[in-house]
């Protein structure tokens, strides 16, 4: 039986969870101070699942894990990414370089939709057009132009921690994938990231769940400049599908393992019902509010740092978009800023 307190108090970042699966806890320079990567051993080589952000401390922990597990240059068969947020793919290029021979590269596997996200955002982030689009989007949410620009600059800095970028190999967001000696179902998991894929070992009732389901914290379900409408509904629909899986253990991208899969899903669904109700009440209380103003009520932005604030605003917009799709509220643009009021 997994002991949460033992896991929280243990200092070693490398933990053996199954006979063939290790979890590597990597540091992040954010309030959410770590991300979980996984190493899966197999007869044909190791699979690495997610990578962490490209920082010197994360690279050192990977090297320490390789030394401890005896993983050498020709021992890694592939790198699989659940989604293309910087904390999950930032070291993919560096790892690909470490384990590629002169005549071949270790494949870095992502969904086709994630690849398109990469081309539209991270691959283009150095361009003025991409950065300008992000700043304008934040201004539409009601942020002053100076703050919007500072948040765009921070996103660009996060992007720099994903370099060098790898050469990607696309895989379908369904079907199966062999990782280690296990056969995994590839399961699309939109919402937190629309191109996210997670991996289910039906024989062992084990889920590598990425950021779709987490303990203690809720995954950010955000509406960003490149997000299609209906992102919260896609997430809720995904949770409904995932609830039907028989899961012994979920291995997530952050925090500790998930032992009661269905219960945690029910908690997530209730959380968003409550957040939608709070968002609607905030709009009712004062008509014609911007996303930023609604966020001030729902998330208490004065208690959040800059990095947290942008995620709170994106999640607020996701909930406003959902309410708008249900005709509970309406949106109009006033002098370049979206304003929401009850229908």
C-alpha cells in the first residue's frame, strides 16, 4: 500500500514504484515546485516518460538516475511525452542528444495535435508575431498592456528552458504503444492540454495519467490564445470517459500517486461545478466585468504571484467560455477588452 506521508517526506528523488517503473521527481522554479517523470525498463531498452524543464539541477538529477540504474548511451529506446508544456518536454532535446547515435536519433514521441501546438507556439515563440498575439490576448482579458507584456516575456523565458528542441515523431492519439515490456493503450486526454495523451496498461490496471488527474491540486484547465472554444467541456467529457477505466494505480505528472481513480475524478467534476457557480455569481454581482476582474473575485489574484496569475486568468476564461456556451452569460468587446454580463 502506497503511503502518502512517506512519499512526501522522502528526500530521494528517484523512487521505485513497480518492479520495472521508477519515478523521478524533478525540481521546477515555480510555486508547483516539481514534476514527475517516469523510467520504464524493458528487454528492448528503457522508455522515459516526460522530462522536466531544462535546468542544471534537473539535468544533474537525470544523470544521477542514469548512473544509479546503470543506464548507458545505448540503453534508451524512446522518450514519450504526454504533452508539450515546458515542464514536461523541456529536456526532451537534451535527452535525445544524450542517447542518440551518430547515425540515428532516439525517437521523441508525441501526438500529432501536440506537434501542431509546438509548431504554432514553442517553435514560433521567438517571432514577434507569436509574442504579439499573446500580448493582445492578455489585453483582451483586461490586463494593462504593461502587465500583459511582462507575462509574455515570462512565457518567452519559459520557452528558453525547452531548448534545444528535439526532432519529434508523431504517434496516433489512440491505439497501443509498447513501453518497456508492457503494452499500453494510448488515450487522448484533452483539456489541460488539447494534444495530451496518457497511457493505460490494461493488464496491470495502471495509468500514466500526465496532468489530466492529480492529487491534492487540480490541473489547470486554461483558455489560451491558441485554444479552441469549449476547452472545459472537453476536459469534463474526458473525465467522464476516464471514469470507466478499471484503475489500480494512477501515476501522475505532479504530486503523489492516485489510489482511488473514480473518487478523484468525482472530486474534479465537483470542483468545476463549484467553480462554474462561483464564476457565474461573480458576473451576476457586477455586470460588464473583464476576465481579469472576474479572476480577482474567484481566485483572489492579490494572493498569487505573476506566474500563478496568468494561469488563474486562463482558467477563469475557460469557465466563462463554458457559461457563454450554455447561454448563461454573454460577451461583448469594449475598446479591445472582453466584457461579460448575464444573458
